[in-house]
C-alpha cells in the first residue's frame, strides 16, 4: 500500500518479494557481466566467436526485461515495486548495506531502454568493428558498460547505485580510449575520466551525508525520513547530487568531456549518448525526487543548469562541421531538456523520463546513422566533405531522416510529444524558462537541418578516393528498428500512460489550468521550429558549402566552434591554477620540506668535515692550537682586569 511521508508528498511503496519471473532480476545484470568476464579473461581463445556472445547476452537481458515489464503491468498499481535481496554487501558499525535490487516502474523503463537499444548497438557493432583486430575486447567493454548501467538503475540504495556509477565511468574510459594508439583518443578518455571524478566527489559526499542524517543509504529509508531532516540539509544533498549528475550527463559546468569523447568508435558514442552514461544523471535526479521536493532552492539550481546546458549545447551544434560532434552538442542540449523537466518537480518528472526514452531511440538512430555514413566515406567525419550522400546510401538516409524529424519535433514523431510536454510544463511554471526552452527548440531545428543538408543534400564534395556505399544489413537492420521507434515512440503518451505508470515513483501533480492551452503551445513550438528550419535552408541549403570552413566568421560561429570556450574557461579557472599550484608545491617540497628534513644531517656532515681537518695527527699542529688557546685565555683575562 502507499504511504506518504510528512512534508514531501512522495509515495513510498511497501515492496513485495521477488517471485516468479522477478526472481530472475539478478540475471539481467549477470548476463552482460558474465559476457565481459568471458571476453576479457578468455583472451585470444574467444576471438572467433566473442562478438557473437557479446551481442547475444544483452539480447537475453532484454528478453528478461520485457517479460518482467509485462508481468509488472499485470499487477495492481499499488503493487508495482519488487525488491530482491541477494546478500549482505558489507556491514560495519551502524552501516549495513545489502546487495539489493529494486524493480519498479522507473527501473523497468530504464531496463527496456538500456537492454533494448544496447542490444541493437551490439548487433550494429558486429559489422562496424568487423575488421578491427581487437573486436572481441571491444565487445567485452560494451558488455561491461551495459552491466554497470543496469546495476546503476536497479540498485535499491545509493551505494549500489554508486557501484554502477563508477562502473559506467570505468567502461566509458576504456571505450572512449579504445583506439589508444591515437593520442587524441587517449587524451579524450583521460579527460572524461578526470571530469567525471569531479562530479563523483559530489556523489560521494552526498552518500556520506545520507548516512550521517538518516543512518542508511536505502531509498526507502531516506524517503520515509526525508520530512524530518532540515531544509538546509536537503538543499545540500540536492546540490551534491546535482554535481554528480552534471558530471555524468555532461551538463554545465562539467560538459567539456562530451565532445572529446567522440574519439571512440561510433557505437560507443551511440551507447553513451542514447542508452547509458548521459542518462544516468537524469535518472539520479528523478530517483531522488524525495530530496528535491523538499529542497526548492536545489530544484531552482537544477532548472538554471538545465537551461544553460540546453542552449549551450544547441549553440555548439550550430557551428561544428564534425558530424559526431554536432550530434554530441545536440545530446548536451537534449539532456538539458530532460534535466529541465526533472527540475520542474512532480509536474515534470514523467515528461523528463518520456523525453529520455524517445531521445534514446532517435539519438541512437542518428549516431549509428552517422557511423554508417562514415563507414561509406572512409571514416571521414567532416560534413563539408559530404553532400548528396542520400543517393548512395538510401537506407541510411531514410532512417536518419526519421531521427531528424523526431528530434526537431515534427508533428507525430516521438520528439514532438515528449519535448513539447516539457516546454508546456516550463511555460506553466515560469514564462522566462519556457521561452528559453522554446528558443532551444528553434535552434534545434536550425542545427539539425544544417546537418541534414550538409550530409545528404547538395552537390558532391567527396574526396577523390571515396566511393560511398550502403552499409551491410547487420548495420542497417538496427537503423530500421530505431527509425521505427523514432516515429512511434510517442505512443507512450497516449492517454497519459507514462504519467500514470510512473506516478508510484514520481508522485501525482495537482491539477492546475495552464496559462496557455496545450494546442497553443504546440502551434507556437512548431512555428518556432519551422523558423529554425527555414533559416538553415536560406543560410546553408541555398548556398554552396565550401570544402574548407572559412576562417573569417562571426563571433557566434567562432564561439560555437570553440565549444563556447568551455575548454578555455576550464583551463583558466582550473587547469592552469592547478598546474601553478602543483609547481609551487613541488618547489616547496624540494627546497623547504626537504631542506628542513635534510638540513640537520648536512650540518653535522659539514661539522664532521671541519673536525676531520682539525684532527690531522701532527704534534706541531696540536701544540700550535694549545698555544693559540692559551694566548686567547690570557688576552681575555687581561681584558676583564682592565675593566
């Protein structure tokens, strides 16, 4: 039955035990984890069939996730939470942490996204990585990535979530730097790892504060006792959790790693941006709704960060010529929409998850589509070298177009339903925030149309030795499935299904009449997007695209190319001061600390050298010393008597 803790109004469900198909919940994580172990430990003996095993195990997890989802739908609404207690993870003092798994409507949707889209990316990778000599290891890392993300969304407590959180960070480091023979890939992996550790400090401190305040890290215990904690404590917890979310989800100010991460193989980009890593921050905020509902100041900061991120990422997307980096800027922007929905509270939680799911469909579609284009263009990522690709790659073009129409919010496509609901909710909450969300939608229409025009339309700008061709079916079939989901994903909003389904986790928003009717918001949003599309047509479609980017450009374009100077800001505020501080500490250690520690021995050594010269073994020297000493004593006595 539902119980409501005082002050927050967030429902807490008494969990039922894991029986029936739910008893296999642990296997959802264990299958890809076993795949990672086999492929990474088995070595060269698994090279011939490792990629097949690596693709099969996430599909098995998806089948289990689908069966449990259907079974969950068959339960009453007040009985849709299952906890599986596996074993005691560790016990020390007053802290008792179990390796417990939580399956509820929120984790159920994430399981379908992670395993479903993740499986399609694995299948696609069979073709994409066919000629890579380390393909088996690549699939081992992919399996590890999926297993870590599944652990993250299935854990019943923050420590278990943190275990998956760090596993995702490790897997992303391994995959971004998979081609470590490229210095740029090695640097990108290191950059992603370091920046994410900054966010992880927030998570670590939040978990410690949870234990100090509530004596537990369990979601259920913290949710039940949240109303008794002070608002200051809840605000600090909310801000610390937000810091962790900004690192994982590449939100301002920890977004600088995201575009560099495109150095990894394209399936990695799809997995990071669509099904796993960057969605973790949104999951954390929504899962921690019992914290943010009692910390309005922290909620406000979430909204501010989200608005900055969605506009920042859109700005970057307008200026990048690298097709993957343009899509990466888009991801930062779209995650900003999700964070905005989460920051709007009970009214926006469900829509944040709704957009997260639809984004997973169309962004995986477009990243894999970009990989297909690169596959046919000899791995060239510069859109200025594309043009007219639709004729040579019709399947890739049509499937990519479905993702394009979904992300810009074309009526009827999945993004139209999910993003418009966030804009509608934002306008109802704060008209300035709502206008910023509308502006972001218009910019999305511009940069995505620019990408489509430069890649698939216009005249050929190909290199001489490039002969674009359609990708093999093992790559195009996942594209077709994801394109279908990009079109049909909006069905989840039918009859407010997703809102009702998630209400046991996110709560129910009180009914209020919005300042603008929903149809009016829809019309305005579509018109704003149309303006962005038209601008792209006049500025890009009707002009000849040069094969080399012009150097004389406006400040807006130059700033977009430089990722709105995010790296410059980081270098100025963090990297360079840190380098100078490190240099100063090394100097202090060498000349001050070492000087203090070694000064005594050095002094004794010098004194010993002097003493050694005095004790030379010659009698005449000793006699002279005695005579000199006697003379000094005599002179001293005479001086004293004179006084």
